[in-house]
């Protein structure tokens, strides 16, 4: 192995002035900056959340079935990466169990177990689809979460993720990284 190849890692780290090595470093640095920017943005994204109330009196009878408000709202439309928070507003425990009461495979996606009065259960929906759920104690209580595009569905207060101050941080880091690359490759003189 020649001496030039053995010294290549040292030159890359030390910032050799060789134009060949400088040209090889530029794409690697730009690629690294791009990958880091893509990887950092989702980490700082704020997930949204939606609240669903388990209404009072749901256990006493099936009146909420005709009113479609055992879970309020009964049908919830959200984008992916949204957390749904169920709050038990009733005086008796309930569950939030995925599936339909007549199905054999219930609770496979999520199952809250007993939610005591004034307690909550949360679940983050990552994948698009339609998710039916019910109360395993009171099977007439049913609801549905639709995950995906919500343009044709009624607005239920769901918010989309925003990057907020993270966008500014990524922008500033990108600008400084670009200036550093430009300076090292003598594109700009400062």
C-alpha cells in the first residue's frame, strides 16, 4: 500500500490543502449535513393530540348509542403521529379496546384496561387506517378513529405537527455549516 493512501484518513481529518482531497470532502460534508437535517427535523416536530370524552351515564343504558355520543366525538379524524387521549367523564370504569365487540381479535392494536372515573388513556396512531374501538365492559359503547388525510372529513380540532423553533435551529446550523464548507473550499473569502 502506498504512503499516499495510508495518509488519506489523516489528511481528511486534518483538513489537507490538496485540491483532490478537498473536492472529495465537499460532497461528503454536504451529504452529512443533508442527512443530519432530515434526521433532526422529525425529532423536534411536535406531535398533536386530540381529546375524546367517555360520556357520563354511558354504563346505565344504551341511550348514548342512538345519540352516538358514548365516546364524544364518536368518529375522530386525525393525521398520522397524533395522540388520542380518552378521558373517563363517567362515574364508573370503562375501557378503550381496539376492534369490534363481535370480532375474535379485540385489543390487538390497543387496549386501555380499566380507565377509572376522571382518569385518561392515551395512544399514538402512527399508521393510516380506520380503527374501530369499544368498551369491553359495555360493548354498546363504540367509536372510530380515522387516521390519514382529513381534507374531506369534518374538523375535530386536530392539529398538524409544527416544527416551531426547531426550524430556526436547523436553519442556523445549516447556514453555519454551509459557510464552513465554503470557507474550507475557498469558495468565499472571509
